[in-house]
C-alpha cells in the first residue's frame, strides 16, 4: 500500500496535469426565441431543440444540445465546451465562429437573428444573451419561367387544335 501511494505521489509531482486535470468551464449562451414573429413559451416549445456547431457545421465535442425546449423563464440555455489540450480537444476556442441551429420536431428552421445563426464564442465561464429569431423554411413550389410559360401555352394550344381536328370539330363549326 505504501508503494502505491509513493508511486502516485511521484507521478503527481512529476506530471501534475495528469492528477489535477480540470475540464474548462463551458461558455454559456441563452436567450429568448421568436418563431415567425411570435415569442416562444415553455408550453409551446416541447418539440423544439437547439444545437451549437462550428460555423462549417461540424459538431463540437462533447456535442452541445438542449432538447428539452425552454426553461421556466422561456429561455433556451446551451453550455459550449471549451478547448483543453488534455481533456477537450474538440471544444471551442474563445472567439471561434459558431452557429446555432433550431429544430422543430427534427426539422431545422431558418435562423434569421443572429444573422444565419452565427456568433462568436465567449471565454471559458462567460455568459452571453443571444436572442434567436427563426422561421420555417418556405415550401419549394415549382414554378415556370417566362419561356416555360410560353412553351406550355404553345403545347396546350397545339393539343387543343389536334383534338379539335381529330374530332372534326372544325367541320361542325362551318
């Protein structure tokens, strides 16, 4: 037993980072959420989740997410893991450009404020209020260009003329 404690003491004296490894305090962001111009409340936010990634879309490690909607004050709160060379190499550095994502039932919403959901990470232990505004992506409705409309009208007219000739409608009109 004495040998183990002496060995542990020697390791701690020679390499204190191993014995006293401390994970950095995360940076915390939070704020209100507005969807389509209406403020989101805790009662309405049961299907909403929030996630922070790097600006290129890659996840931080450990991943950041709040899937429980909003807290009692109608705020989302996310803790952002900070970089540490020994314990959290996938964390964010102070000043890194990050992006917040808002999901409703698994469908990502378009974050309009802050612009495109981008913000800069604060220092370890910092708190920042970032109020979010988001809206559902508009449905993709197929449309025709001007030339497409002209071609469609010509196709429709030619099919009407063909049908009328085939049924001898022109002869009956005379």
